[in-house]
């Protein structure tokens, strides 16, 4: 399934279900076919996603350091920050312009 997130504050963001489920799990929000993130909800959600991205980067740097010591190849999986960046930016733009983020409409 594909989710399209919209806000009057910025361009639409389209994500596949696996990434959307991962992000909403981090945010602690239920993922419904249709929904809205209100202006009041955005600040803690932005902080939660930024924290998860930083944690992911720290884990990857530790893992890469360990694999280099063991002369293994580093993991080449997608970074959370790389994949979640467009959605994070949409939330930041929506917060700055006092607009909600909606999907499924």
C-alpha cells in the first residue's frame, strides 16, 4: 500500500507501507487508512522522529566500527534518516506554518 501525506505547508510526500509503519511505530501513533496530525501533535512527533534517526545513526556507527575491526563489510541497509527525511521535513514545514498533515483524503 502507498500512503500520500499532504499539507498546505509543503509538497506531498509518498511512502510505501513498510516505511510508513516503521515511522508511525516510532511516533507511537496508530496507522489508519485516513488520518490527520494536528498542529498540537507535531512538535513531540518531530522530536520523537529526530531522536530515532540519531539513535539509528549511533547504532550504525558502532556497528560499522565493529565490522571494520573484524574486517567485515559494513551493513548496506537503508538508513532511517535517509528514508524518513521527506516526511520529517513535511512535518517541520507544517509546524512552522501552523498547518496539519493529512493522509488518505
